[in-house]
C-alpha cells in the first residue's frame, strides 16, 4: 500500500500494462490496445467475407447483413416537422422557406479562385481484394526489368499475356477486416457483416448467433495477431479487461467472456461497465454518464464507483444517424451534387459522410455553411471530387435532442428469448444490505467501499432494459430524477460526463447544459446544470478508464481464470460468477481520488 501511494502513475502503468489488453467493443467500432499504450486502436467492428457457391447472385454487392432501409411516410413527415422546429430557434430557414431560394443557390459558382474549401478531406481508395502468391511480385518485377532490353514491338505483343498471368497469380482474400472491409467496391464478391448493431448482437433470422460469434472471433483474432502482435501461444500470459456497454444483455456478456477466455486463450479476464470506466477515465467517482456512440446513446448514473441500474436509459441513435441526416438535409436544400450517394448500401459513402460531419457540423445559432469537396464512389472507378457549399450544418447534431429528425434504418428485431436466458447483471443489487468489508474500510476510513463483490450475492428475476424514444436532454433529466434524493440529484446535474466521438461536436456542451436545465420540472429546486470537462479524449475515455481499473485492481479478486471459466463459469472455492465482476473494490477508487 505504501508503494502505491508513492509510485508515479506512469511507472505503474509501464510495470503492469505490458501484459494487459483492454477491449471496449462497440456497435460500429472496437477500441482495443495494451494498457501501456497512450491511445487505443479504433477499428471498425465489421468483417467482409468472400461470397461463393451456387446461390451467389450475378451482381455481387457488398451488403450489410440483415439491412432493410425502409422509411415510412409518417417518419418523413415527422422528420420535416422536427427540422422546422429546430430551424426556428437556430434562426435558419425552414424547409418551406428554402424553395424560393433553391434556384439561385444551385446557380452559384463554386469554382472561382476566391472560393476556398474549408477543410479538404482526402479521397478514400478502394480496397485491393486480391492477395498475391508468394514470390509473384518478385517474378513480375524481374520480367519488367527484362522488358527494358527487348524491342518495343515484342513488349507490346506480350502485354496482354503478362496481364492475364499476373491476375492468375492473385486470388481473392477470404476475409477482410476493419476499414478495408468498408472500402470494398460493390462489384466485388463480398458480403459485409456487422456482428454488433444498435448495442446488441446483430442476431436475426438471416444472421444466426453462431455466425455472429464466429465473426466476432475472427475480427478480434485478427486484431490481436496482426495489429497488437500477440500470438495465440503467448496469450495465456496476458490479462484481458473487457469494457462492455450498458446496452449488452447478460447472455451477450457471457458469450464475450467465453470468447476472450476460451477462444482467444487469455489467461485471466474481468468485465466492467462502460459508464464505470468512463468516470474512472476522468478521475471521478460520481457522475451522470452520457455515452454517445455511433449507433446508440446510453445514460446512467454512477455513485461512489457503483452504477445505479435503475437509472439506465438507452436511446437508439448516435453519430451515424447524424451523418445520414446531414445527407438528407443537403438533398432537401439541393446543395448535394448530382451523384449516387447511399449511406446504407455503400459503406464507403458513410465513411465519407462521417468525415464531413466531424469536420463541419456544429451547434450554434445562425446559418452555418461550408465549402467542401464531396467525393463520389462508383464501382471500382477512382473517386470523383465535387466542390459544393453545404448549408444548415448546425441542424443535424440537434437531432440528439429531437430524435424524430434522425430516422434510423429498420432492422428485424432479434429473437428476445435468445438474450434472456440468464440472470441480469444490472439488477438493483445496490439497494440491498451487505456486510461490511473490514479489509477495505480499515485501510481507507471515510470512504464508501461500495458493494462487496462476492458474499451473499442475491438472485433476482430478469428485467428488460429501458429503451426510450425521447431526446437527450429528457433522457439525462429522467435518469437523474430516478435517483430520488434531492441532494444527490443536485450533485449529478452538476456532474454530467459526456463520452463517445459525438461528444467532440463543437457547441454540444453548451446545448446539453441549456436544454437539460429547461427539461428539469419547474417544481424541482435545481437551478444549475454543468457538463464536466473530460480529462481524456471523449472518443476513448472509457478505454482509458479500463486501463486504470486494470492497473489498480491489484488484488485481482474480480478476475476470472481461464481454466475456471471453462469448467463452468465459476471461480472454484468462492462461488464467483461472471456477473459479479461488475462491482469493484474501494482500492482503485481511493487511489484515484488521493
């Protein structure tokens, strides 16, 4: 203990972090890396598999497994109404007011010398889907050198033959991972799969749970082997810290633990919640945590290092919905070039839209325009650049507060029975009475040690998680008000913590503070709302919190050994279950606040 009080944090991370892998899986991206790294790898959580067989259609497209992009007329009407509501207080023209100015805007010249692109995003390139046989490149290089000494007529005669030979030496890659899988030409024979969608395993009648787990295993194995350079034989000496979103159901977490310990062969592993890791990543112990991911937004309160499950709220929208709304907005304003952009059917278009959103979208009053280069991607052709002036760039991010503006794509609902055949990890066990942990409180008098992890853990019936169709401000207010204690509510309203890539949107903090303040019921004696600044990049603050939890949890009481998990998921001798690793001890909490 004296060592921990005096050691430099960087030294502690260097000593213990070289054998600890922190994994934070998300719907669109996975954040993963060794604990001694400054930042994690952020990799699109998807895989493209080559399609073969008699059932392969003649026109082979890169598709999103189980995708259905139907949007109803009612949703279109609601979206337009939401746009006009947002435009009225942002002081920008409504959709109806834009019709009169559409012609003049289309005639504006953007190719003059005085028109500068605000921020030029480089064009994306198509993925090379072929792999060459060993030695083929050297053979081709030798033949090219030989051509230099031959007559030009002979070289021309053999050109087609050499081209056919070089192609014959290549074959399609069976699996392509990460961003490369999103940049595959639609003409190539690949099927894109996303094993996690909207905060859950993407299980459907067309995408079985076995396929989902197989794809997850393939993606994580590729990252560990190719990116982190950790071979399968070495992993028994490594520990895994699994940071799971609040949206995950109990069986999903159990399957991830089996993936880490049984299939990926880590020696020990532990599970912690994303919200808990977020507060630790910012050196806090109590906060209302708002994680705005690419596809899901979750809100939950944390008190003294323990999440309060009754306050958890899930919103089924995120950053990708804002990107698609950006495209819809520009098409309504007739500022989008006459190109075929489809964010659902062509993943490379969604990549482009995400970049435009991150560079140009912000929340502020008044008309917000920017001259940008929009790229078109057609089959295997090189990207085409189109200079255009985008407008109303402050409207799409406001969809977080008016979710009717964000019309998500429709997916068939997963079979709920698949998720509910294990007890819930997020039950209201924090309200139970537990015996005192003398070993912790004697070391740190005055601190609340939270809940003891293993002794007399009660059994509860399963409860469905809350998924609301409300805006972000209402979700934060409702989550905090569910705590039921006025003094604690005041503390939480002044301790809102934003996480996720969308949290980097310029103007979002002020908008959250203002809208949450107005969403608080008038009969409540609360007059201050504050979003705390993040000590780490909100994009990966939960991963950094996982590093801290993994480094400081030196007693490793919550950690599960591989052999014990394979025997049945129990820690022999102490009746530990996988669900109990949600609750942490006071040692890390006290150390980080000292």
